[in-house]
C-alpha cells in the first residue's frame, strides 16, 4: 500500500509537467483525424494522466 501512495505522490508532482506533451500529442493526432472539442479535452486528460503515471513509475523503479 505504501508503494502505491508513493507512486501517486510522484504522479501528482508530474501532472503539471505532463500537460504540455499531452497537448502537443493531441494536436498531432487531431491533424490526422477530426475530433470534437469534447473528445480533444478527454484525450488531453487521458494522455496527461498516462504520461504522469509513466513518469512516476519511472521515478519509483529507476
């Protein structure tokens, strides 16, 4: 349980830094396909959380 909490704390710290890459990734994908604004917002949120989580796992295990 302690490891999960530590990983989530790392993730919270990385959320602010993960927004910019997520925005650029969604912008790149939206050039290939048309998305509604709502879908772009959802994709940005999902990519932000995914990037932050991957970064937190990297910080924990590296």
